[in-house]
């Protein structure tokens, strides 16, 4: 794997168009999400935790990928549990951008006292499963036939990473 030098920064409104285009490219791949279209920036912005939204920028300021987290529940027992997404521009895949983003997101969630970061990944998305394994995630299990996607049932592999710093 050839790595690309990137700067990880807070996701800002000026990144919106590039973030949503990368999200749509992931959606179009067919193996990233049940979503069928990227949301508007207002919807995206209002649903992701502001303090856990990051972008990877190249030396020209172009967004090469993004990572963000959402709470899994508003119940107080789950205050330290988030679900995350990480997406990389197709032209930057396989160059370490996803791992850099995921490690930065985990540093952010650890610092905030979040004890579990989880995600659901289609089993066909082997690159994402490998990325998460490299970042210290473990497979919890497979949710079989969780939902229909493009006319067929899809399984989802649940992965999680427990913070080593939050007791």
C-alpha cells in the first residue's frame, strides 16, 4: 500500500460538496450503505456529532475522505456508544487515507470518553472489513438478512472497537 500524505482537519461547511460527493460515490458502489442517495448538507450536518467529524485533505485542500459519528441512542446508558462512517474518494483508496481518518476519529472519541465505536459493514465490502481490523475493531457478529437493498436481502457485519483508555 502506498500512503498519501494528508492533513486531518475538522469537517467544515466549506467541505460539504466534496464530502457529499464522496458519500455518493460510496453509495453508488453498492456495497457501502443501505442509503440510496447522499443527504443534503443540512441533514448531514444536523445528524453527525460536530466534535467527531473529520476530513482528510491533500496538500491542495481537496477532500480525499471523511469520517463521522452519530449517537446510537439518546438513552443515558448508551452515552458512550457511537456508530461511525468512513468514506474515501475512489481516486484515493488503498493509500492509507481511511486508516488515517479512522485513527484520528478514534483518538477523538477516546478523548471524549466514548467507550464503544461501532459500525455495520456489508460482508462484500472486504476493504472496509480489513481497514477496521487494522484499526483494532473486532467482529461482533453478522446480522443476517438485515434489510433489502436493490431488490435483495443483505447481511451486515457488526464491528466494534472498545476504547483502551475509557474505564
